[in-house]
C-alpha cells in the first residue's frame, strides 16, 4: 500500500470516527423526516400541476366542441339558404376541429391516468411519512430514555468522566485530610514526649524561671541581711562583757585550745 493510500485511509477512518461521535440519532431522524416531507410536498405539487394541465385540456376540448357545433349549425343554415359552398367550408373546418378534439381527448386521458398514479403515489408516500414520523418519535423517546439510563448508571458506578473527576477530587481531599491528621498526631506525640517544645508554653516557662530566680535572689539578700543584723547585735554584747573586768582574749589562745581539744579526743577510746 502506497503512502498516499495509507494517509487517505487514516484520514477517512478518523473522519468517520469523528462523525460517529458527533452524530445524534435524533437529529438525523428529524432531518430524514424533514426531507420526506419535502419530497411529499413535491409530489403533491406534481399532482396539482398534472391536474391543472388536465383541466386546461378539458377547457380546450370544450371550446373546440362548441366551435364544431357552431360550424355544424352554420353548414345546415348555408344548405337551407342554397349555399352549398359555404356549407362545405363549414364542414371542412369542423373536420379539422374534430381531429384536434380527438388529440386533446387523448392527452386528457393520458393526463388523467398520470394524475391518478401520482395521487396514489402521494397517498402512499403520505402514509409512509406518517409511519416514519411515528417510528421516529418512538426511536427518539427510546434513545432519550436509554441515554438518561446510561448517565444514571454511569453516575452510580462512577465511570463517567464528570463523576470520575469528582471521585478523584474527593480522594485527594481525603488523602490531604488523612495527611494533616497524621501530622497533627505526630506533633502532639512529640510535644507530649518532650522531644518538641510547645511554642505556646515557651513564654510562660521563661516568666516562671525569671520569677524563681528573682525569689531565690531575694531570699539570699534577706538571709545575708539577717546575718548582718545578727552580727551587729553580737558586737555590742562582746564589748559590754569586756568592760566588766574579764580579761581580753589572748590572740592565738583560742586556736591553741582548738588544737589541743582534738588531740584529747584522739586519746579517748
């Protein structure tokens, strides 16, 4: 097969498939019915034209018969008046009219037969068109019902293009929802185990730590202040005891006693 034949075959197959997809049987039936009605109208116009021609021939025959009868009367009158020559002329003309009348009657009979045939054909065609119209409406109703049933079944089964897109969108939404739920659960688990700090509690923890540090520093200040106060009260008492006659302690004596006391304790069992 040559290249051009293959291209032509592919083009025809593609065009045929495109036409099949674009064709609507209901529109095709309506168009066929319209064409049949147009054909029926043409047949009826043909019947009317034949009937008009037949009627015209009938009128011509009637006129010629009147002229023939008039010539016959004129011939009789001419013979009564002794004018045989005029009678002969009148009869000659009448003979010519008789030939025309015979031809017109033959045409009239022919037209009559054609009119009857066309009338019968028109009636048959009209019956066929009416039968086609009934069948067309039945086929259209069946096709519409089948199309609706197909769409309903596709919607239920989810194989239609629209429902497929909707199903994919729902599936993506469910996947994203599941992913977000898993992420939220993982974050909660990390926060509960302490692997991840809670951002909402960071500021509060810093405030508590600062408050605790402030309290500990204040307690240290109070303890040091109390120690200073106790030291300042013991100093006057020592001065009063020295003024009452007690000897002033010898520098280094307390340290000697402290040294001897451990030695004594070492000799004890």
